[in-house]
């Protein structure tokens, strides 16, 4: 006798409740564990059978027993199997090993994290002992705050870096990009930002950096600023999953301190290497590229990460974000640059020509812009910054003319004024980490008024 339709519906409902029950049992701390089996190890990742109904994209799995286990991230699911990317090398695992679901990753930030250097898995890598756990669990991957719940971004903050505070001033909660090729002082600039006095705590994410540069950044560039900083590191030799997780952990940590009411500075170097990690994971899952090798999911993941910074809601603090973009071949219009520029509230361009001339930070004031500058300047500062920018533009646009001897002093009083003042302006803008933050950036500029008088008759 065949079961009735109502009986089949009842059986389906029971099975769904059992499935939810077993999924709940998989949560950390449960005494009951559901295991799958490792079926294949390939260049794309690990094929695992038996856990498809108990896993989600982005969940983490534990492969192997005891100390030999390995953490892997689920990147693709089918009805019969799933594909996971290991977070470390696969030499410790073998076909047939048991695999358990860990679920989404959580972190537990606390004030004890200040002054520490940690991995993308929130483990200490600075030889200062174990890392204290806070009471509040923070998910690595969270939704950004609702747009209408955010506070307004209208409170100016000084970084102490003259080129930034004059030409691209920022407000608390603003997000701005630093666009630069390799070797133009990007990391040094970000270290100078970390020394800014206008923030309570600094979260630094170093993504895809060379291993030797991490110590240099912490000891030489950050210096004593490490005391109010949390540095999160995923070096270039680590897996794509870890390079993807480092920015997520940094952002979750920044959100924790923002929710406590702090003024947080989030410095990420670099978004480009985060995009490279996303591309590697997406390609392993079978996604097709659409723009210079980048799959579509990369361009949906970037704004999701960037939108998590900014002002909080209610009485919470803010996250002011500086995101470096490593432009390929000094091309500021490549796909990642375009995607990031469209999401952020401004951009700072570092010029290789300026760096070659020995002027640091190598910020191009004519190409850099802050969309919130009008809310940061006073009327007097705005007039001064506009005049400085005009003089620099006049000086630079006549550079070739002056190089071939086509400039004659006295023929153009306005150009004479620019030729006299701009070298002094450039000298005043030059700033190295040893100089420390500037207390009054406009006072440090050479005193100059727009040139209006007529040339004397000879």
C-alpha cells in the first residue's frame, strides 16, 4: 500500500527537522559530530563526500585526526560532494580521512590585542604569548550596517601628513584609496598614517606582503605606534584562503572597537592582493573570468568588504579606512582600481615621477581627491588649498616650456609667481616618518598670496 500524500508531507517535514537538528549538532562545542570522507586531493582543492547537506559556501572543515588535521574552506557544492580549498599544505592528509564541519569562522577581539601581531586565523605570531579572547564573538564575514542607520560623516580629523591634510582632507568614517605602483613609498605612507594622533586604535592588515617586510613594517615603520595597533598578517606564501581571511579579520576587529565607541583607523595593504586571492578561489570553484582574468564574484565581494567600514550607528564610533590599491603597470584604470574607486570616498595617487625626484610622500596633488574635503576645510583652508593647487598646476603645465628655454622671467607675472613659490611648496610638503605628524599643516606652508600686482616697467 502506497503512503498517502499527507504521510509523505509529514515524512518530508520530519526529515527537514532532523536535518536542522544534525546541523545544530555540528556547531562547535557539540558532543555529536557528523563526518564526511576525503575522496580526492587535486590542484584545485579537496573533494569531500558526505557533507554536502550539512555545509554552506564559506564554511570551514577540519580534515584528519588529532594534531595532523587541516583546515579547509568550502568553495563549491554539489548534491554528492563539495570542493574545499586547504589553508595550508596537504602533506599531512590522505584519501579516506574523516572530515568534520566547523562552520563559519568567529573571532573574539579584546583590548589585549593592542600591540600584537596575529595571523589570519587570530593566532599570535609575535612570540608574546597566547592571545586573550574577548567575550563577544565577531563573525569574519558580516553584513555592512544599514545605510540609514549610519551616522553622518562630517567630523574632520587630521592625519598629520601635510600632503593629505591640505589637498585631500578626511573626516572620521571616510574611506579613501591609496593608488600606487610598486616601490613608490606606499607602505611607508601607510605606516605614517598609523602614527596619526586623531585615532584611538589602528588596525593594520598586511595582505600578500613579503615575509621579511612584515618585521620591517612593525619595527621600523610603525615603531612605538604598535602600542595602539593590531597588525594582522597573511604573507604572500600563504594560501589564498588565508589571504582572503586577513582583511575580513581586520575589518571584524575594527568593527568590534567601533562598536565600543572608539575612533578606529583601518589600514589595508593591499586590496589588490585580496582581489587576487578571491580570483584564485573563484577560479578553483569553476567560475569563468570576465575582466582581465577576474570572475564576477570578485567585483561583488570588494564593495561588500569596503562598505563594512565607515561610521557606526547610534552612539558607536567610526572606522576610517585607508585601502591601498597596487595598480598593475601604473595603470590606474585597471578593473580592481575602477571597482574600488567607485566605492570609496576619494583617492590618493602616488606618482612614480614624484618619487623619482626624491619627494616623499609621493602624492600627486593634482590627481588626488577627497569627496568629503568641503566638510573638512574651513573657508580659509579651502582658499589656501585651492591657491596652492592652482600654483602647482601652473608650474607643472609649463614644465616642458621651461625645459626648452621658452620661459622668460617677467613676461607672465602669474607664472613668475608659480616658479618662485612651487619649489618652496614642494620642499615644505616633503615629509618622512622621522619628522613625525605635523601639528598645523597650513602653518608649515610658505606664506604666499595670489600674485596680482603689475610687473615693473624697466
